[in-house]
C-alpha cells in the first residue's frame, strides 16, 4: 500500500500547491477544492490572505485526510504478487495481467532471450533497492533491443543498465533521477 499511497499523497500535495498558486493570482478564490480518485470532493478551510512573502497556509481536517487515505487504491489490487518477477526487486513481468502468461512462456524459452535478460537483470539489481514505480520486463527488453527487435541470448551489463534506466524513466516520468545509482541505490542494511 505504501507505493501508491505515496503517489496519491504527492498528487494531493501537488494539487494543493497548484491551487495555492492560483489563489495567489486570484485573491477572490476563497477555498481550495481537491477531487479524489473516487470522485469525492474535499474543500479546505477558507484561504483569506497570503503572508508578505507570498506563502499561505491551508488546513485539512482529519476527516479530509481520512477520505484521502480511504480513496487511495490498494497496492495489492494494482500489483498482485503474480505481477512481480521472482528474485528481482520492483520489476514486473508486463504492464497488464493479460501479458503475464506470454512473458512467462518467453522466460521458459531459451531462444526468446528472456531467460538471459532475467538472469543478467537479477545480477545487475542484486543488493539494490530500486525506487519509484515498478518497471516491466517487457519494456526493459524493448529498450535493450531498440530498433532491431531481434532477441539476444546474452545481455551486456552496461547496455542493460542503460535499457533499465530508459524503461524506468518511461514508468517514472517527472522524476529528476538520471543515474543508475539514484534509480537503484544500494540497499541499506
């Protein structure tokens, strides 16, 4: 639940910041309204004025925060255990559950390139704690193969690292992370 709850919280904070900026430009605005994923509307207390430095304070009631928490999707529903590739942190088989059987077939076919991809990626991410949204194996493979589309039976670690970064950025757009060590730092013990 933590991953998606954090994303919802970031989205709510972003909406609040944007609303405060709008209110600063339009002093007639007296409330900030937040729409939750389930369609529920939360209205903050009145925003009457801004401090000399342009900052404003808003207050969410306990009920409003509880509504935000309750509206957050559950990780288990969004990413069931069968989505994640065994032995690799934060890597899923594919974007959709419908693709998982096909990817599992490829992982059992030595000529598909997927067994080597999984083994090399597992070594690359061993002892690391990837950040952000999970990255699908299918997208990592697409970034690795580029325009050739031809499966490879052996994967170069540096090229795979670059493919992982590209796939991670695709699933985590808006992040300022750009290096492998930022995206997948070594796990702290």
